[in-house]
C-alpha cells in the first residue's frame, strides 16, 4: 500500500508538471494546446538522438529542454498569431483546432523519421529506502526534478518582477498593457516556459521507463485531464490535481485494473467540468 | 442556403425543386459512379464505400456542430456505439440484422442526446462541450479495450449474419451507403427548410438573440444532437455489418473524428454538400498516399491548419467567392466566420 502510494506520488509529480504546462498557456493565452504531448515527445527524441551521438546525458537533457522550449515558442510566434486576433470562445476554438493540426504534423514527422524512437535514461544505483519502501533511484531523481521545477516556477511567479507581470496579464490584459507590460512578449515567454516543462516531463518520464514516439496523444490527454481537474489557468491547482490523480491512478491500477483506471481519470475530468467547472483551485 | 434565398420569388413548387436540386444531382452522380468509374474492382469499391461512410458521418456531425455549434468530438465513439451495439447483439443473440441496426442507431441517438442534454443543462459552451465529448470518446475506447469478453478488445469483433451482397467491397455495399447518404442529405435539407432550420440559423447566429426571440435554444440543440447522433450511429452499425469485422481502430478518435472534422471543414461547415465534397476529395488524397501512413498524418495536420487559417468557410465557398470576384457577379466577399457558414 505504501509502495503503491509512493509510486503514485512519483507519477503524480510528472502529471502535475504536464498539467502546469497546459494550464499556463491556457491561463495566459486562452489556448488549449493539443500539441503539448507531441512537444514532450519531440524533446525525448531530440535527447535520445543527442545521446546516441555520444553526448553526455546531462548536456543532451539541457539541449532537449531548450529545443522543446524553442519549438513551443515557435508555435506561439507563427501558428498562434492569427489566434490572438480572436477573442473569447472563438480564440479557444481556433487555438484548439490549429494545435490539433500541429499535433498531427509533429507526430507524423516524428513517427515517419524515427518510427522506433524512444528515450530511456537509465540511472545507476541501488534502490534507496524511503519510509521503509525501496525506491528506484530513477524515480527519486524524476520526483526531485519535478519538485525543483515546481519550486522554481512558484518563485518565478511570486518573487520576480517578470513573474508578477505574467500574473497581471492573466488577470487583466488591458490593465497590464496600461502599466507597460507587453502581453505578446509575455505570451511567447510562457509558451517557451511551457515547452521547457514539456522537456522536463520527457526526462522525468524516461527515468522510470522508456518514452516512445507514440506517447504524444496520451500525454496530451493526461495534461488536459490534470489541467481541467485543477482548474484551467491555476498553476497550484494543476500541481495538486496532478499529485492527487497520480495517487488515484496508482491505487486503481494496482487494485482494479488499467482500463478502468483510465476511465476513472477521464470521469474525474468530466465530473469536474459538470460539477465544478473552475476546478479544484480555479478562480 | 443561397439557392433558397436567390429564388425566393419563384413559385413554391419551383422553390422546393431548387432546394432539392443539389440532392438530386448528388444522387445521380453517386448512382452513375460505379458503372463509369470503378466497375467491379473491389479495391476501388471499398475506397468509395469508405468515402460514403465518412460523408454520412459528416452529415451527422454537420447537423450537430455546423447547425447548432455543439463541438461533438465523439463522432467515432457514437459510430462505435452503433457498430458495437449492432455487432454484439448479432453475436450474442440470433436476432436479424435489422434488429441490430435499430438497436445500434437508437443507442447512439440516446447517447448523443444525453451528451447534448448534459451540455445544455450545465450550459457548457463550445470548448467544454468539446472536452467532455472528447473525454467520452477516450473513455469509450478504453471500455472497448477493457470489455474483452464482449468486444474482443484489440483483436476486434467478427460480425456475423451479413448478407454477402452488402459487403463493403461490393457494388451492393456501395449502393447501400450511397442510398444512406442521399437519405441523410434529404433529411438535412428538409430540416433546413422547416421551422427547425430557422431555429438552427437563429441560434447559431446569436444565441442570446434567438433565446429572446422565443427560440427554445436548449430544445433545438438536443434535437440536432439526437438526430445527428442517430445518423452517425446508423452509419456505424451498417458499417459493422457491411465490413463484417470491427475493432476499436474502426471507430477511434484519430481515425474518425479528425478526418470528419477536416472533411466537413474543407467542404464548408453547415453546408448541405460540404461533407460529400470533402469526403470525395480526401478519398482521392488517401488513394494517392496509401504508401505512407505517417505522411498522410502530416498532410491531415497541414490541411487542418490551412483550412482553419485561410478557408474558414470551406474551400468550396472560397472558390465560389473567387469566381464571383473575378467575374464580378454576386455580393462582395464577407468576413470569414469560424463557426459554420451563414449562407
């Protein structure tokens, strides 16, 4: 039982990061990025290719994160420009459709060029005992990375001027513009941050098992579920929802079965929308 | 709908005749295709049947999304409700094909109506409707995989009790689906011409104004979703019988929903013949690209992006306006609308 819950927490932290990457972009740009899972896969493929070329894991990982951030920012600078000319539902709908198209393009190119592409970062070492449960070193590394990313994000939003600027754009775009914040620059930065998070997710996920080139759609789904349950736009909510759903996932997969587990997670998202559309911590 | 408006001064019979002319032309073309084009090649026939199936899904989707702005991202799942409903009934009992088709259609109509009822009751808006129906699609796919005893999981389900001449690579199968599509087109046009069509146009143009003018928006949304889902379910059920074999992939989100969305958007959202034109064009694209599934995926992605960036009212409409601009006939082009053409 303890082991299952700990596994769930490890998974939940990765879920949380996924959800944050999705929710940030929605909160700031009003776009549900359906290509998000494909950006995770893109990072994984870049890292695996660099490692095949003999680059050290650390350097490859850093470059992979940067590449994902770059791809995400590129999406914002090209495909998303016409989206920002729309407002409200129109904007979200157009963003949804265009990122769906982008997801297909990225997935198609990656599976075409690298049909067997996969990233598996093996971390050496004996299992370490955590509250009496032996945990794989890879899982601990993955969790530590997720936690560090979370703390960095919270500090960024809470303590830096730019982070406060981002929050002001989320609250009131016109007001932010009046005090000299450039919303379109902020949006590009947030897309890049969201892409970098996708890179971190790719690394964290591949430490406990291989991340294959086909995983994109499933990752997008999880990101969407977590973001919806946490409340679209709420960073803390996404983390909380990620951890909660990770634990639920592990418990249910262990005691009930994998198919039912996915249905339980999907139902959690559906019920959230129906009962409390602003999610756990949404405004 | 421009036909109806342009000929508003003609006598009533003529007006109706004009309104149904496109359906008649489509029916004639569909009837003549087999003898003049693919004759008795099973390969080409099955491609054509595939296109007809997608055109039929498209009409249903068009009724739900194009007419009443409900983004149903569960076309595949609704077709699967119909298909698996029919298939499981056929295999577990010895009821005839007709019973399976009826049960499959009614189940899909019920599920679609229920989804719409939920969306309307909780006033979900277009995005949350999309997410809830997407979640339903994925949940349904998992249910199919999990219920191994009933559905055969990934290996699929062989549907028995199929008359040979209705197979999906025979001319009989072709005419079955061609007839189905023409029937759907007639229903679509009848709805457009009736008071229901007026309600659809009113609520699509401005929901609040429609509500204020006394249109029961909720009721018409549920109508559209129920009828559209019945169409999708009926198509899925007939496909299960005609193909004789179904698997979760037959009705999966990426195989069905994305294609339907692209085709309908390509032909023009909310238009009568949009789904048929879209399905026809993409059947040709598919035939050219059978070699590489990945490239096809890339191309579909590019199409989605291009259509929603540049041809929001459909490629057909874009060509018509270009023609009108070049030859100076007709009205000036209107600003693009993302949701459904208002013609």
